C-alpha cells in the first residue's frame, strides 16, 4: 500500500473515493478512528492508501480531476 493523500477534509476524502471507485481502484482510509478520538480538531489527518499497483493510475486520475496539489510527493521525502 502507498499513501496517496493525507487530509482531514471529509469532502476531499469522499471525492477521492468516488473518483477512484469509478475506475475500479480500492481506497483504504487509515487513521479514521484516531481522528475521531482527537475531537475532530484536525490533529491526526487521515491517510488515503491505494495498492502499489494502482498508485500510478490513481495519481493520474486525481491529477486529471484537479487534485494534483493534494498528492503526496515522492521527491519531497514523504515516500520511502
């Protein structure tokens, strides 16, 4: 699994899910429970994860949907 986006924006999470689901790409949202426990103050952002094989297509789809600025960047030291 690879991290695609990290956010607290529930609307963004829903939109990303719908874009990916329309193309048959599964999305796993991590840290949902931690984010709820922190009182929804935004301390623990949710991580949106996709399968390694789906990462290039997911990144392309989200860039085409105008969300390229939300994507985690490999060269920013955020990916292994």
